[in-house]
């Protein structure tokens, strides 16, 4: 049976003694095999052939290991790069999520404080409104009672005046007059002096019938006194109504302001409560994301650590194997050189017996056939047929030489060709290993760089789209801020114009009230003095006392006009207060909206600057990566002529070379048979 030399462990050639031991082992193994075969071949040639096979297989195994390790090394690099990148992104994400959580929780706490303040302020305003409403109800109740008392007094006085003025005879009708005067005297608001005059008048009417003039004098004084009382009570009622109107307007302004404050504070508290809930929800979501991100980061760190450990271990094993394989190939080459030397080859040809070849080959068919010319013809035919079948120029060359030259030269040439083909095989195996390794590395590099270029391009496009969107949003915010500023300016101008108009209206109403009061005072003083003069005269001739019948109506009209101007002042003041409150509320809301939009604009501007910076950085990275990809493509184009199979594949070339070597060996065996013959 054959011995598989691949089962021997690779060794390092440390000394010639070890090499001698190895050669001796090969020879001692092959010599017993000579008895089992029918054809003869030199034992040394068999040893050299086996060593050549060992060298070829060793180089092939070394090359395959290099290719596999190149793929594994590329996997290590890509896996470590991906894990490192993932860890960095996770760390950045963790930092951002931590900041978002802290910001959301701080915002929620701040909102909780603001909500408490708004609720406390709203409760205080509600209590103030309730208290003001109670006070207003009491004031209105007191006003109604006082107004009714004054109205009743005025009505009684007017009826008494009407009775006194309605008499036509010199002696009055005592019963109606006495009844009316008694009603007037019973009024609790009647002054003491007026009660004394009425008592004096009533005492006169209860005795003897007075003279007509005396009665007329007494009744006239009573009428004048009643007129004064009526005017006085009317003035009191007017002042009371004006005070009531002012109190009502003041309460309405206060109530409206408190109600607006309560509504505004309730709405703001509701909005802030919703915002607080959203902040807490965002914090909870961010915490969940933080937990998953931290877990993913830990897994990536473990993966990175395991990958580094595995790659380091494999790298050490690969380096040791490569050193060992190189030393093994070197030892085989040195052994082959020694065996091919004249000291070994020459002596082996002289003294060592030939080993039998395996039966059934083409060489056996030539054994013992004819003379040397017949052998030469068969040799030439064999080489020509093999050359035509494989297209080998070497076999054709040997066939030509075999037909013309002596066998000794042909054998030498065949041996040289076998050695040359084996050397070519070894050289091409080395070149194949180099090409496979370089092509594998180059392919991995090109694929990685293409992937990076695609990823960077996608990020740049996304960043540019984000920047463009932020620019649009910033432009919209700028337009909104301009509109808000414009609306504030318009509102301020309108408020100033309205305020000036209301101020002028109030001043005009106040001036009109002063004028009406002055006119009323003049008329009242005149008719009062006229009544006094009439009471002091004792002449029988009735004196002129003025247009007593008309002046009461004029006074009433003046009182209505005065009330209208007072109402105009109160209504205008109330409208001014409401307009000022609405303006302040509008300005506050607008200022708050402007502040929010300014903050949002600053945030978006900062985000846009960060995005633009990232896009610039990504473009630089893309440029560098594109340069690296271009360099990798250029290097691939350089490798293609030598390393990319455009015609026959490496496996086909190896097969053809092996067939050539086998054919040459068969030819050499024929020549060896001729020598034996």
C-alpha cells in the first residue's frame, strides 16, 4: 500500500542530520515497495516525485489557509467596526436620552409648581368675586330701599303741593289739605323746621276761618317750603342713583376682570396639566428607550470583546501555522535539492536498484517490445498524441527531439522539463495564493467602501432634506413673528386712539355734568329766593314770583340730562377699563406666543446649524471614502491582468500541467525501459 506523506506533521529543518533522517525514512519506506511492482523505476526518482507532491500540496494548503484567513480577517474588521460604531451610537443615544429625561422631569416639576400657583390664584379670585358679589347685592338692596323712600317722599310732597295749589276759593277745603299735610309731616325724612311750619299751618286751619289774604300767605309759604323739600329729595335721589350706577359699573368691571382671570388661569392650568402629562409620558418613553439602549450597548460590548478575543486567537494560530508551513516547504525544498545533487542522483543511478512500476500503464505496454527504433517510434507517437490532445508545446518539443536526438539527451530534457513544470506549478501556486488573498481583500474593501458610500450618501440626502425642512419652518416662524409684531403694533395704535377718544368722552361728560349742575343750582336758588321773598311780603297785592309752574319741569329735564351725562361717563369708563383689560390680555398672550416662537426658532436654528455641520462632515467623509473606493477599483484593475482568469481557469491549468508531467514521466519511463532492454 502507498504511504500518505500528508499525515506526517510539518517540521522545521534545524540541521542536516534531521534532513538525512527524513530522506532515510523515505527510502526505507519505498524500498520494500519495489518487490510488489512489475515495472522498474529508480527509488530516488520516486522519493523526489513524492517530495514534489508534498511541496505542491503544502503550498496549496498554505494558500488555502491564507485565503480563508483573509476572509476571516475581513469579517473581524467589519464586525469590530460595526460593533464599535454601534457602541458609539448607543453611547451618544444614552447621553441624549439621559438629557431628555432630565429635561422632561425638570419641565414637569416646573409645570407642577406653575399649576399650583395658577390654582391658588384662581381660588383667590373666586373668593374675591364671591365677596364682591355679596357686597354688591347688599349695596343694591340698600339702594332700592333708599330710592323707594325718597320716591315716596317726593310723591307725597308733590300731591300736597298739588292740593294746596288747586284751591280756588279764599278759604281752603280743610279736610283734603289737612290729610295731605299730615302725610307730608309723617315722613321721617322731613326736617324739623318744615314740620314746625306745617304744624303752624294746620293749627290755623283748625280755628276760626282766617282772612283770605292771611290764608293765602300761609299756604304760599307752605308750598314754597314743599318745593324746596321736593327739590332736595330729588337731588338726593339723583345722587343715590348716580352712586348706584357707578357702583354697578365698578362691580361689572371688577366681576368681568375676575371672571376673565379665573377663565384664563383655569385654561392655562388645564394646558399646563396636559403639557405636564405629555412631559412625564415622554420621560417614561425615554426611560424605556434608555433601558433597551443600555442593554443593546452591553450586548454590543460583549460581542466586540468576544470578536477581539476570537480574532486574536485565530490570528496567533494562523501566524504559527504559516511559519510552520513555510518551514516545512523550505525543508522539503532543501531535501529535494540535496536528492537532486550529483552526490545522490549519480550514486543512486549507479548502485541502487530500480523499483517496479504499477502494471497497466502505457509504459508496460512498451516493455519487451522490439528494438530501440520501435521503442523510439512508440515514444514519438505517444508524445505526439498527448501533445495534440492537450495542446502542450512541451510534449510536442520532446516528441520532435525524441525522433532526432539520442535517448540520453531526450531523457535529460524530459527530466529538466518535469522539474521546470513543477517549479512553474509551485510558482503559480504562490502567485495564485497571492492573487486570491489580494483579490479577497480588495473585494472586501470595495464592498465595504461601496456600502459606506451608499450609507454616507443616504445620510447626506437625509441631512439636506432635514436642513431644507428646518429652513422652511424657520421662514414660517419668521413670518409668524412678523405678523404677531404687526398685529401688536396695530392693536397698540388702535388702543391709543380708543383711549384718547374715551378720555375725551369722559372729560366732556364730566364738563357737561358740571355745567348742568351749575344751571340747575342757579334755577333752584332763584326760585327758592323768590319763594322766600313772597313769604316776607304782607301786601294785599299778589307779587310776581316767577314761572313757578314751568320751573319744576325744567328742573326735571335738567336732572334727566345730568343723569344721561353721568351714565355716559360711567359707561365710557367701564368700556375703557374693559378695552384696556382686553388689550393687556391680548398683548400678554401675543408676547407669550412670541416668546414660544422665538424659543422654537432658536432651537430650530441650532438644529439646522448642527445638521449643516453634520452634512459638511459627512461630505468630507464621503469624499475620502470615494477616494479610497477609487483607489481600490484602480488596484483591482491592476490585479485583473495577472490574477483574473480571462481564458483557462487556474484549475484547468493545473490539470493540464499535471497531464503534461504525467506524459513526460511516462515518456521517461519508456526511455528507462529502453535502457533496460
